[in-house]
């Protein structure tokens, strides 16, 4: 039986009513959403994070939520604790999480290897040693070898991670490059567009674990772009067994829908502007 997942990400710095509009759209029976994934970029402070998660709670749609690159970790976790007592919140978490359905698995990989400026914002780093947190609590260390505990049916698994892995759809260089700081906004945009838009380290982990489906956000120039393991373009609405897709970036006026059917998936962009 197909599973339809609504995706919302990067809704920081947007009119809060736009989040409500997007969630109300996903509530419509004709849309047929089974659950909602809030895939990071949910707010820069406690008030904005609470606003987004509160809107999801009030909708009654079953949902999963995780931080991306801009959420203060402690604020997110405080709100997540309260959300997790609500029936409609399947899980709000800053650590990896497996949500198992009869025919599919959804794995959350929270945070982002590229962190927002400032301290206390979500970030993850894949390590070979013991997982844990940095002293200031802002960085989460995830043992790459332990991710295989969450991925037991790779052909039927979709990973949701705010950070994209390296693919030609998001990449313009051989290695991950953090753009230099620029006071001039236009120069910053130019630097971002000329840099690589994906984590080679994350791609290596996906390849090792035979992950063939991942939904990300974070880099707006990756929107519309879906590709397979061979970096061939995947078209909107096309069923495929391999998909890496940047989705749901509400700050660019779009959310997304992922439909899972057996070992195949398809995607759909949903405009809200």
C-alpha cells in the first residue's frame, strides 16, 4: 500500500501563517498524506520552533520532526519533550530515529554538517568512535557504524536528513567547500553557488549502507533536482528505486510530497506562493 509523506523544511524567517497554510493543505483528504516530516530549518529561536511544532500538533496529522542547521539544540529538545507526549507527534528528536511502517522504513538523521553561524545550533559529525555531544551541547557525534542499526531494509528505507549528500544535482566541485565569509551579500551568494552542495562523507555512509533514497533540504539551488545513484535526473512524479531529492523548502515557497510504493518512490513539488 502506498505511503504519502508531506515534507516541510527551512521555514525559518517566513511568515508563520505560511506554515499553517502548508499544513492545512496536507490535512485535505484529497491530498492523502499519511504523515508529515518536519525536516529541519524550523526556526532560529525557541519561539519560532514552538510555533512550527505547535501548528503541526494542532493539525492532528501524525508527524516526525528533527532539527537542521539553525535550531538552538537545547530549545529544540525542550519543545520536543513536550511534543512527544502528544498522540500526533510520532517523534521529535535530535538523535537518529527509525519509524517502521508495515511496508517501509523512515529514518531521521538530525542536524547538519554545515552549521549556522553562532553557538548552540544543531550540527552532527559522523565519527568512528563513541557517539556523544560536544561540551557546549551544540554538536552531536553520531557513530557512522551505528547507523546500520536503523537501516535493516535498505531497499524500503527513505532517510530524511537536512544535509544533502554529495550528488551532481547539488554539487559543482570535487569536495565539500564551506564558502568564505563575505560581508557583501551578493558575493556570498556567488560563493555559495560556486561551492559544492553536498557532504561527500554522508554520501560515503549512504553507499556503505546501500541507501538509495534520501530526502534533504538546506541548499535552495538544489530544489527541483532529483537524481539517482548514477546522478541521472529523476523527474517529478516518476517512480524510481533510487532518489536523492532536495525538498520542502518553505522559505522558497515550496513544500514536497514523497510517495513510497514498495521499493519505489516518487516526488512532487507543492507551491505555496
